[in-house]
């Protein structure tokens, strides 16, 4: 009889430990989803920040040719860049810097590329199309690691285009 009681207590204890482990895993998953949701909300706020509106206005003012001229001034060493040139570039770089950051988060598995596409995909692709020539131009002057300059911006934009193409193929 004592053996049955011991066996029953062992099974009961095991079931309690198993239930506790399941609850703990669910709590961890809930905490991860909460952190993930908070990150998405924070990134969404950054898309609407005044700095990014200023970026779009500045980009609209100078376009691609103006960006490449500015890059030449800042990084080419042929001309002397002014404080205004530096301020203009910092204003313009807000969008690619944000997208590069999101690209890093995606590459580290912090945020899923399909979620990124649902939230910001068209913006990322349009920004890449606007910045691709300028990024290539910046890389020309980067003697350290040209491929690293806006690497995650580029890879994220290409991933958004790939997902768009997959959806287009699925629709056909």
C-alpha cells in the first residue's frame, strides 16, 4: 500500500511540475508577444515623428542628384562641406537609418519580415528606390567596409520586394 501512495504522490508531483512548466512557457510567450508589440508600436511612432516628415520635405527639395552632390561634399574630399550640408545630410538620413535599424532587427529574428511588410513594406521599397543610387554613392567613399553601409536597409527592401513578388505569383 505504501508503494501505491508513493507512486501516486510521484505521479501527482510530476503532473504539478508539468502544469507549472506549461504555465511558465505560456507566460514567457505572452511576455515575448507583449515586448514584440511594444517594439512595433514604438517603431510605428518613429515613422510618424517630425524628423521623418522633415526628411521627406528635404528629400523632395533636393532629390537624388542633390543627395549625391551632398555626399560628394561630405565624403569626397574635393569640396569643403558646411555645417548646413552636414545638417541636411543628417536630416535626409533619418529614413534610411530607421529602415536600416528595422533591417537589423529583422536579420536578428526580433521582428518577422512578413509583419514588417504588412506595416511598412511599400514605404521601405519606395525609400530604397529613392536611396539606392545615393547608397551606392556613399559606399564608393567608404574605405572601411563599403558593403556594410546601409546593408540592412538594402536587404530589407529586397526582402519586401521578394515578398511582394511571391504574393503576386500566388494571386495569379
